[in-house]
C-alpha cells in the first residue's frame, strides 16, 4: 500500500484545492433558483471521475436533478463495488450564524468549513481520490467499481428508486459502499449498520375564513393554534414520549436482548451528551436509552409550527389558520406510506369538529434499512478501519436517513456498507458545517484498504 499512501501524501494540497472548488458550488437541491449550480456540480463530478481514470462517465436524466455515473471494470473475476453519494446540499440559512460564508470554503484548525463539507461532497471526494490513487499509480484497482452520485438526496431521492429499477444491470454489483454518515470519534471509530426511515407531512388547521379581531371574536370560535397544539399532544405523549398514533408501533422489529447488550457497550454519557448540544437533559421514549432512542426506535417530531402574529410588537389577532410540519423517523419494518396514512387518520379522528384540518404528504420519505454486521462487506470495512485507525470499530445505528439504501437492498439484492468519515460535531444541515482533514486523510486510506481487503476476501 506504500505507493497508494505516497500518492495521497504527494497530492494532499492538490486534493484540498479541488475539494474547495467542489464546495464552492451552491448546489442546493430544494431551491429552483440553484438549478444552474446543480448542473455545475454534476459537471464537476463527471470531470473528477474522468480525471480519476474512470470510464463510461456520463450523466443520466431522471426527471429531476441529474445522476452522474462512472465505472472501471478491469478487475477480471474480482467483485464489483457500487459507490453511492450525493452532490446536492441543504440550504445554508441562517447565514448570519456562519463564521465564514457557507460557499467560501475555509480551513481552520485542521477542519474545512463549508456547506457540504461532510454531507456529502467531502465524503464523495474521498472515494473519487481513492480510486484515482490506484488507477494513477498501478493502472488498476483490486476490485471493479461503479459510481452513482446523485443530486436529490436532500429532497428524498425522489427519482432514484425508479432509475435503479430501470437500470438494474448497469448498477449490478456485489456490495454498495456509502460514505454519508459519521463515526463516533477519531479515537473511537465506528461503522453504521442501521438507518432510520422517514415520512414527512404538513397539517393545516383552519378555524375561519380570515384573521379576526381577538376582542370581537375571541372566546366565540376555536383558536386554530390551540387546536393544532392539542392535536400534536395527541400524537405524542408528553410524559412517556410514546407515539400515540394507533398502529404506529405494530410493524416495529423489537430490539433483541443481544442487540441491546451490544448497543449498551457503546461509550456514551447522558450528561455530557446533553451538555454537548446545550440541552437541559435528555428526553425520549420511556424504557429506552439515548443511544436506542436516537438510532433504533421510531420517533414523532414537529419540525416547524406557525400561524398568527409572530412579527415584532403585539397584535391582538385571532388567527384564521395554524400550520405544522411534522416528520416521523422509522425503523425496520415500518412502511413510510402506511405510517403517513395512520397519522392522517389519527389527526382526522382527534381533531375537534370546530375546525377544518388538511394534511399534505411530502415526497421526501424513505424506508429504514439494516445491514447484517457479519456480511462480507461489513467485515472488509471493519478490517480496513482496524488497519487505519488501529482499533476495531464499534457498530452503531444512525438516526438519520438515506432513502436509497433500502431501495438498493430491495432492487439490487445487495447490502450497503455505511462507512462514514464524518464526526458527530460536523454540524450537518446547520451553520458551520465542517469536515476534519484528518478524517479526509484517514478516509482515503480506509477506502483504499477496503478495496484490497474486499478483493482478498472474495478470492
Ligand atoms: N447524510 C445524511 C444522513 C445522515 C444524517 C447521516 C445524520 C448521518 C447523520 C443525509 O444527507 C440526510 O440528511 N438525509 C435526510 C433524508 C431526507 C431528506 C429524506 C435526513 O436524514 O433527514
Ligand atoms: Mn448526506
Ligand atoms: Mn443531508
């Protein structure tokens, strides 16, 4: 591996400079105004894959933002690794909280700060450069590789499942490798074996046709914000943290004793954890630990709530409407569309007859996913981590979602290895997102080691 390590060392500055150019592109998938930047980012990925020595690099139209594909299939008889990632990013607001602007990447104290640094451009870049190192130094890789880099992950990968369904042969592989998660720490490396699913809805409560004077009408008609608050309480018990939607837990695969024992081995301190996020103390579903609550149990969350007067000063108003955006994180074997239906039925049932309620379903949803820890891909990843970090990894369940993982598993019938190089304090989706450069460097080495180890194991 010496030649590969040397390549990484010799190209350290060049790699960083290229990553900066990638991070400069504000490829915000949810915002129509950034369509041009999405195009630009897709082009950047294509160029980077071509420069790395990949073949048949091309973009595929999806009906939404384009996918970028590339392959190197010169390792006869060796297994094929499908590398997935995304070049789109979340909106950067609130802008005023960024120490340096989100699309002007800046290195401070060994970290690169920019929107997309960890989620997921920086991590996509690790794979591109790991492949490049092999092709430039040896002219070959120990495995065959295919890249599929999309531009709609942050809006729920709306068109990707359809593309996978129609292109099973193009994407056929032995394992899927994804770096779009984080590990516990540089000194406590970990690999993710579970992701939660997601369903996302919006509730509108209408009490009247227009806002009203709260003196003239207050007391005579339902207040929609009050009603909405009651509906939300009706969805999650404030004392036990249990979701109150009938049927919500029906399909949940219960945590086995063995898995709970394994999860309990993960180093975690509730007080420090609460302190790290500035919380008074942890709160969640009764009977489960924080690790279980945030990774292995389903939740109901209110993402935003609005209505009435929220501007400066006072306004005595009885609002006509109230709105809330809610989402539920799901675990195996919950079905997002079934859960969305149960939620809608429940809201209709508990809403009083003094208001009208409307429910809108968003299409950024996804199925939960689990990867067996003893699968060959996981074992190769664990070996690679051990070689580079000098320690065996912990296995953790991630509370976030990557919708395509379950689609890949279902349609391609292969497991996904979630080998993430982010860290818990990367500020994903928040101001001052960053990637530690040490993790970028270790990531390159780990991915290179994974290719070799996975090839060896398949021989
Ligand atoms: N990379 C994240 C998933 C993730 C979140 C990994 C937290 C590790 C920690 C991914 O880009 C993401 O943000 N997914 C969305 C999916 C949604 C938009 C359908 C999520 O989890 O909210
Ligand atoms: Mn991501
Ligand atoms: Mn994300």
